[in-house]
């Protein structure tokens, strides 16, 4: 499964953070584009108006000067001066030719010729010129004198190139500045948005850890006042859950301990009350058989079969009682080291056909962890071995009990059973034995993992919080 798919294999929707980032980028681009359009439209309108005004001023100036030129004795010189004056007017170009086609030169005003050339460094691009360019305006004005009807011709044309260059200079400054300004605003906005979403991710991660059972999870102090209620509320909730869970755990442990104590009490009462009575009955039967034997072989033969059946029934009841007592409370639990109790259990299973190989490994040495924890580990190993033999048809079984220590104190007791069988089916994995084991381990605050297949083997593991281990008072001999 990739990072872009959820657990169901579906492509997730775009995140809100990504949508905000895209939205900010689109708003910035749209605002910049709208500003560019407005500036271009305004520049085009302003350029058209200014060019038209300059052209009409120039045309009016020429027509007003035309009467004096036509009456002048030196019209050619006057036209040269007029051309120089016209070329000093912005947004207008003028061409003057004599009737024969020869161009009228430009007169020098104040001893210099007008400089109409540009350096070309800031020439606008062609597309920008087409966007701003105004409608071309031109006028042809004939010039006559007293001696000639067609002495010369004046061609006036509008010229918006210098205005377009000015607009282009504004664009080159304004638009980059607006882009930088919009980018800075978007960057600052995204920084704050990322801060918000980082806080949301921290909260989401904290909730996930709470869900996984890490009740010591806390959110760090918020950097903004708006985040403070969320952080404090989360931390108060986590603390409350921890207190309630701890309280429930202690209650469950007390209930489980009381339950085990009651089972032990019942087992002791059954052993102390029923056991001696059964022994007394068997002894009485033996006395009865001897007494009947004194009456003669005929009498003994008549009642020997009923007495034998009765004696066998009593023996069966004693065997059943021992099995019940063993299930209620294995006699070795609490009085021997945990690993020895598991070894005794393994020895009992080794006697079963087809004589499986069962190994027990542990680093707990001669420690016992109290009747409740020892009994839980003992029942777990017994249930796991029984399932491996009965359902998995295993021939090799390894039981491991490891004690993890933290700061010199007992922290967690980890027990695992691995076998070479073919594993359990779904119905078998949900059986009563494993279900009861799950409940007992969870009551102690532990966890059950498996059964699962690993390298062609079946593995089941439990982790149980372990109190400080104590040295067992006695070690049985097998």
C-alpha cells in the first residue's frame, strides 16, 4: 500500500492543507493577472487619449502656421522650422516633402537638432506593444504658395511608441513588486497554516497513541492562545483515562486475585474434605473384603464383582478429583520457580504419544512472580502446547519465558510457544481456551499476539506486567 492510498486501496481525497495551498496560489495568480489586465486596459485607454490629444494639437498648430507660410517669401525655410517644432511634440511624427519628392530638412533650433533616437535598452516586447498600441491617426496637409499650387506636402502621423515605453517601464517595476508582495503574503499565510496543521497532526498522532494504549501521551504546550484549550483538554483527557484505566486495572487484578484465591480455597476444601472420605471408603471396602473372605470362598465369590466395581468407581472418582484439583490450582504454582512449574508441565506432555519434543527456555532462574502471574503463564503454556499437539499435529515445541528488566526492576514477562505444526484454523483460534486466555492476560494489563505463522512455524506470544520476582521457597524433584 502506497502513501497515496488508504487501507481499502482507494485514493484519498486531497488534504485540506493542500487545498489551502492551491487556493492561496490561485488567488495570488488571479490577483496578479487581474492587476495586469487592469493596468493594460487603463494604459491602452490613456495612451489612446494622450496620442489623440497630441495629434490634434499638432494638426491644429500646423494649420494655424500654414497661412503664414503660404504668404511667406521663404516658405522652404519656414517649413524646415515648422518641422523642427512639430518633432518636439510628443506622440507625433511628421514627414515633409516638396512637390518633386525631395524631403524638407529639419531646421536647427537653438543650435541643436532634436534627438529622436532611443538607446533601445528598455524597448517593450512586440506582444506588449500590440496590447497597448492605439489606432493609427494620420493627416495629409498640402502646402501652396503664391507662385505654386502644390509647393509641398505635410504628412502627420500619430506615434505611441514613447508612451508604450513608459508604460512598459511601469510594468517592469510594478508587476514584479506585486508578485513578490503576493508571494510574501502567501508564504506568511502558509507558515501559519502549516503551524495549524502541524498542531492538528500532533493531536491526531496523540489520539492514535491513546487508542493504542499509550496513556502517558501528552501534547506539548501550545505556542498560540487558540491552541491552549485543545492541548490542555487533551492532556486532561489523557490523565483522566490513565487514572481510570489504572483504577480499573487494580480492580481487575483484585478480582482476578480473589477469583484465583477462591479457586485455591475450593481446591483445598475438595482435597481436604472429599479426599480423606474417599480414602476411608476404600479402606472400608478393603476391610469388608477381608471380613467376607473369612465367611468362606463361596460368599466372597458372590460379592467380589460388585465390590470390585465399587472399588474401581472410587478410584475413578479419585482420579477425576485430582484432575479437577489440577485445573483449579496446579499444586506446584506459587511454591516452585515459574520455570520449574513449566518444566513439570512439559514433562507431563512429553509422556503423551507420539512423544513430542518439548523444550523450555527461560532467564527467570528460580524466581516466582506470585500465584496470579505464574498461573497465567502456566495456563498459557499449557493451552498453547495442547493446541499445538491436538490441532497442529506438532512434533517439536519450544516454550520460552523471558523477563525484561528496566532500571533493575522487573518490567515485563514475555512468554512464547513455537511449534512446527500446521497451525490453527480460524474457529480453533477463537476457541474458548484462547478467548479465556485473552481475557485473563488483558485483565493483568498484558497483550496476546498470535497465533500466527512465521517461517513455517506457529508462534503465539503473551506479554504480562510482572511484579518484582521472589525466590521460590522450594524446588520440586521430578
